[in-house]
C-alpha cells in the first residue's frame, strides 16, 4: 500500500511512465480511493500539458514583483538564516 506522503517522492516517475508495474499499480489503487492525490496528479498533468503547448504569457511587472516577494518571504520563514536576523 502506498501512502499520500510517498506519492510526492515518486510522482515524477509516475507521470513520466518510469515506475515499475507493481509500484504503478499500487499508486493507481491509491489514486482510486484518494481524492487529494488524484487532484494533485490531475493538476500536474494539466500543468505539464500547458507547458508543452509552449505559449508565452505576459505577466504584469507588479504581479512578478508581488510573487517574488511572496516566495522570498515564505522561503525566509521556512528556512531562516543568521543573515535574515540582521
């Protein structure tokens, strides 16, 4: 049996079709009963499909800055360093 936490470790191989048959079957059984993991896989598949289309998307500069600031703040919260205390 595969648990949700284990899915994250093998999701790339699953999506790339690189898992062995036994592990892939276990993961498929898990997905049949786990809406959260199904949603994760579906979202990743959708993201990959959009990326594969190769359409560039213009992002307003203020949105880029907001996203950069948000990611920097979350990173600093999750991985504090001595330099951030200065």
